C-alpha cells in the first residue's frame, strides 16, 4: 500500500479524458489515503471536492467538515465548505465559511474565487449591493493576480 500523500499525488497527476473513470480512480485513491492516514486533512478536503463535483452535497459537507476539524487553518477546505453550504441552500452558513477562508488566507491564489462565491451568497440573499462589492473584489483579485503573473513573466523573460 502506498503512503497517504502518494495516493493524493497520484490522484492529482492522473486525470484522463474519461470523467467517470477519473471519479472511480479518485474514490479508490482517496479511500486508500484515508485508510493509511485518517488524520490527513488534505485527503478529506479532496474527498469533499470530489463529492461536491458529484452533487453529493451532504457527503461533501461531511468530508469538508472533517478536513476543517483536522486542520482548522486550511483556507481551501473552509472555502469549499462554504460553497457546499451555498449549493445546499444555506447561504448564511456559506458566508460565514467563505469570510473565514478569506481571513485565514488574505493573499490566497483563490482569493478571486472566494469573493465570487461570497458574492453569489449575497445574491441569493437578495443583497445586491454587497454582492456587487464582492464581485468588484473578484475582479480586483483577478487583476492583481494577472499583474503579479505579468511581473513574474517579465522577470523570467517570458
């Protein structure tokens, strides 16, 4: 049996053009990773994302809650938990999670996605003004990411 981390790396490197096959492989590798090390938050985070992609939202939330229990500072898992909450029709809970993910990692590469999810929550609640502010933050975060990438590209001669 491979190590927990080896299973997760195999999962990330092994996507094909057959989504159902990928999901079955992901299921197997994540089960192995969790069996090998049931305290590895990253495995539950990945499982939660897989379950969300399968529209198995209660299972996604359970896995993501476990990831956050194991690593309360995993901004990505907290963000994903917020998205799963939103898709389950709980925008208030989603806002709490997504705002927390932003506080945990204010310069996160997924910052634009975090603000976009937050804006969607506020739209569902009918708060268009706050949603617009979040969507503006989304655009600003994307622009910042693009300018950072452009600066890095100019440094490396791209």
